[in-house]
């Protein structure tokens, strides 16, 4: 290999080089382009290697037997080499954009510089040939050294072509810990209303990458200053967030990325219902929404019961009911989050804070002490209860089963058929009385 990639998988680098060499041998120009060149220069892991070429999509497909016509109208063919897949795109320019995101017309060109001119930021407008020479007509290498996110050409034009680039700008500044060039920032503020045209799925993708990065607080601060999220289809008002509560966000490891979202929504004073509605609009999956909002549900329940007077046994019982209602995962997530939140951020009484401290200190042990978590773990079935009391089924049966689960989980009743049957008879007699 002529180019010694230090951040890419050796086999991937070798196979991509083979693609470039083959295109060169057929008389075409070919380069690695964009993120892979940028990340190699920055010492960041290279996950994929995109290629750009003067060959037309049809010519690429004639040269390589194993390829997929993934986006012929945009000049893209996916070439498979040695088990690795590479997007090979013909040099192109774009004109007129629909919905501030899609080019209405694509024109294939022969000059790599014309192709790089259509790209979003200078650090992404880099190409490198098999000889290792970098094509950098817009000063991307200098901007990387100066840690700057700068639009290629006029920011107003780049953001007007695809409004999502404004959120990409914030995401790159956040993840790379870069500054945003003055004219690029000015362009973002001027064009931010165009974000209303962007699908929320694309907005979510950028936000998820930013929140999963090493400096989410930087990104959130930029979003706060720019008020960009107030202009998306499902808007968020930056002023509602308690900045002090967000300080612990970066202490949550990559294993707890969804917990960062729980922390963010908690800092925005979202309750579970409002948060779930927003996350649904932002196209989060059901599983993700459940995990993120479960923490908010636990917070609501704990905040309620610590305001009531009660001894340690009462707190334990309330916590166990909370675990049954919200789930052990949500309870565990809530406890994890307490470790990074600032002290005494809630508007509750001093007595409630003392009880909160007791809950946080004991909750993990209380959860472990629970003999049952679900109805199916009870040593009695609904059918058996109906026979015991000789009644037809109805809503009462579900309520009775929940009562048995609660009392068994707390430890007031043993999870044995005889003990559960005795409790069923006792409740039935009380109802008749």
C-alpha cells in the first residue's frame, strides 16, 4: 500500500485501495473522499471509506462485477471488494434544492474540485489519491488544525441547499470540540427557520450522534444560543432547561446513552407523558421511549412518596410499589442518574430530602429483596382464585392479583399457594362483610 492508513482497518484500506487502483488503470481519476480523509488526519477511527471518481455510474458497473446500483440518479454505485463495501460516486455538482434538502438536478463533471465545492464543510471537502496527495481547495486541513467548522463557500448557500447542515454543524462542533467559524455561525442564525422543512427522523439522527458524543454539553449550549430547535417540526424551547441539572450529563458513560436523554428531559421539567409525546414526534423507537421515560415515571413517584411522612419500612414499601409499577430497569436507571445530578435540585421540603437520601442509600438492596416482580411469578393463578371464591371473572380479579403481587413483593405474604389462598379468602370475606 502506498498510503499508510493508521486509523482504518488494514483489510478495508487495502480493498478500497484496490478499487482506486482499478479505476486509475481504466483511465479514470479516483480518490478517497470526505469523512475517511478527515478522520485519518484527526487521528479518529475510520469506519467506512467513500470513493469519488470521474467514471460514470455505468462505467463503474462495467469495471466491477460485484456491485449494487444504490443511487444511480445521484451517481452512486456500491462496489464490493474482498467482503468490504464501498460507495463509489461520480464527481458531480448539484443545482436547485427541493424542501431545503434534496438536489433537483445532478450534473456529472470531470473535475474533483467541482465535486468538493458542493460539500458542506471544509473538513469534509477533502480527497486523497492512492499516491497520498490530498486535494484540499478550501483549506480544510488548516481548519482542522485550527479546530474550526467552516462552510465551503457561502454559509447561506450551503444551509439553504440542505437545512440539516445547521444541525450537522453543531454536531461536528460538539463531537470534535471545535469552534464554529464566525460567518458559518452567522449563516446558521440567519437560515435556522429552514429547519421546519426537515423530517424529524433526520433531526433525531443528528441529535442522537451529538448526545452520544464526548461533549454533549457543548452541543446543547450551541443549540441553546442558536435557538435552532425552536424551528424544527416538533420544536423544543431551549429556555425551559435547568442548566445546573445538565452538568452531570457527561459523567454518564457510553453504556448509558439513553440515560443522557432521561437527564436532558428531566432538566427540561418534562413529565413522562409530555416526554413520550415529544420522543414519539422525534421518531424514537418504542423501546427507546420506554427506557427514557421510565426514569421520569420513577422520579414522579419517588417525589410524591417522599413528601409523605413515613418511616424506613414505609419508604421501602413505596419503593417496591414503584419498582412493580415502573419496572426494575427504570428503577435501576433512576438510581444510576441520581449519582450525577446536582444535590438538592428538587423543590421539596428538607424532610423530603432526608427521606430521598434514605431511598437512594437503600433502594438497590430493597429491589434485591423482592421475591417477585411480575404476576406470573405468583404461586397462584387467576383460574385458581375463581375456583376458591366461586365467582365469575371481572375487573376485581385483576385488582386482587395486583394486591397479591404487591403484598408478596413487600414481604407481607409468603409466595406460597397456601398463604396466597388464605389472603384471597380474607379479602373475599371483607368484601362480603
